[in-house]
């Protein structure tokens, strides 16, 4: 797998600096704030601005699943990274450091699995279970942000795939166990409605 990862990362990073427009797009997409804020605004819109009350509650419940899934996926990544520390591409291939500095920055958190992929795909998979049409709005940035970090030599392809798998699995697992907590969830929603927050 490492050979395939190396070939892909070296090929993709050979594009850095050749197309200034592509570089500028990747800088925006790799940014730690741009895509997460876009995804958060989509979720916020689903939380407050769906006109049908029944449908809005369905989205709100999916967003609760997304929030729990994101936190759980981050916990899984943290636990796994202590068991298997993996170097970033720019650390294993110092010649890629210029590409990393041009597009992003050399991060020091664990690389395998990708935390970025886990978070974005956990949110997307949570909404996917409610509405695939709406989830496509999240799927596009969920794919683009990790790919931009691949372009910046921050992650290997296997890091991204593993992170996405953890995010998706976590979202489906949380959705599966949510009926156990239904009385608590219903009371929380009752309170949020009383406070005009749901």
C-alpha cells in the first residue's frame, strides 16, 4: 500500500506550482476553516430554515447524529493514532515540503487515518441517512477538502480513505444506537423548542 500511496502523492504534488489557479483553489479548499464553516452553515440552515415542522425535526435529529458522530470519529482517530503513528508525506518525502508550505502548512497531528476525512464524512453520512439529495451538498466539500490536503502533501490517499471509512461507519453506528436514547433526545428537543432553538 505504501508504494501506491507514494506514487499517487508524488504524481499529484508534481502539479503544485504549475497552475496558479489550481493552487489558489486548493489553498481555499485545504483551509481548516473554509469547508468546515460551509458545512456548518448548511447544517445550520437545515436546523432552522426548513418550513415543514416534521421535516425540520427529521433534519434536526440527523444533525444531532452528525454532531455525536463527528465527536466520536475524532475520538476513534485519537485512539487509533496512539496505536499506529504514521508519518505525513512531507515528512517522509522532504522534497514535498515546498508544496506543503505553498498550499497549506506542515501539521503535526496524526495522519492515519485522516481526521479531516473522518469529520467531513461523518457529517455527510449522518445527513445522507435522512436525505441523499441534501447530503450531496455536504458530499462535495467532504471530498474536496481531503483531496486538497492530498494535493498539499499532508495526507496519503490511504489516510483519506481510512478516515472517510471511520466517519461513515461512525455515523451509521450512532444512528443505529440512537433509539436507545430516544427518551433523552425527545426531552432535549422539547426543551430546545421551549427556548425557541429548535
